[in-house]
């Protein structure tokens, strides 16, 4: 087995069968993602792209509590300008785009909470398998008061449809594993973490034995079908005004401080 460390909080290994594994490794923080962990995902994707021996990728979270409970909120305290907000969403587009552009199939192995940035990562994977205690959502309407990028909205609506995206975001509720299965958010539900490990390992081995160009062409063809027209360098992206509406608002600052202070936010709509 070979290993390429990204950070102590994001573990990356590949085995002799060509199965790569990424573990989001902050169990003490429910695997909430730091910016360094997001950058580590890009680094891992680059390593996989450069290694023809890799046949499939599994992404999971350490422990049983969470796949990933979103982005580490404390990092947003440094956000002051429009460039901060737009830069973050551009960065997230690069992270998720790196996963979507990988030539190999990707599997999200989901146990526990899968919210915010964690849910975005899972949605960017090709296949999703969850334990019965898994919970999915983007509870930003009751926490931070920010919004999803156009890319994330398109990705989610492609999986479950725009009406369900509105339901999940407007109500800020978490979707249980059985409902996630019924609406197509995950493809399979297993009993517990041990069963999850066994199932994703078996699935990865199955995929590793299939025609790699068939899977690569299918992935890339579907990605191209879903892709928006490219934006010229330096030109505004679709939805930039909506990102700034949220991230530059008093409500976003209030939501962040309320979340970190463990109190209920007081929304003003400004």
C-alpha cells in the first residue's frame, strides 16, 4: 500500500488493487472541513489523475458521527469583502470540479451527518452509499444565512429535482437515509459502519474490474451535458449577485456569530 499525505486531517492511501481512499479525519469536529482539507482534496485528485494504476476512489469520514458536518464555520470570520465570498465559492467549484473530472469512479461512503460542504462533496461523487443513521442537508436557512452556488444548485437539482432542493433548503431539515434513498440522493442504504465498509470495498473492487474507458467516457459525457457555458476569464459568473447578496449581508455575519456562540440567530433580511 502506498500513501500520499495531504494533511493530518485528510488521509490518502492507494492499495495494490488500485483502490484509492480519502478519509476526512477530524472526528473530534464531526469532520468539519477546513480550507486546508479542501485543498488537500484537490491535491489527492491530482495524484490520482497522475497515477494510471488507480481504478476507483472511496471517500469517507473518520468515526461514526459524521461523513462531514460542513465547512469549519470559524474560518468565515475573516470574510469582509466581495472577493472573500466569491473567492470561496470559486475555490469550492474547483474542489468539486476536481472530483467530477476524475477519470475514475468515485464512491461516497456516508455514516452519520452529511451536511453543507460535506453533502456537496457527496453529491459530486458518482455513487453514494449510506448507513441507516445517515442524515443529509444544507441547514443554512437557520444557521448561517448564506447560499449555495449555481454549480451546487445544479448538481443537487440534477440528483433530486428543484422542488426537493427548495424543500430541503427552505425547511433547513435533515433528510434521513431511507428518504434519501427514495428520492435518489443515495443509491443504497446499509445497516451500520461495518456493513458500509464491506459494501463500498466490494463495489470499488467491482468497478476496478470494469472497462475504465467506458466509465471515464460516461462520467465525462454526463458532466459535459450538465455544464453551463464557460465564463470568460474575469467576467462575472452566473449567480455572483446572489452569492454577494448573502455573504455580504448583516444576516450572514449574525448567523455565523450565533452559530459559534451557540445561540439562535436574529434575522433582519439585510
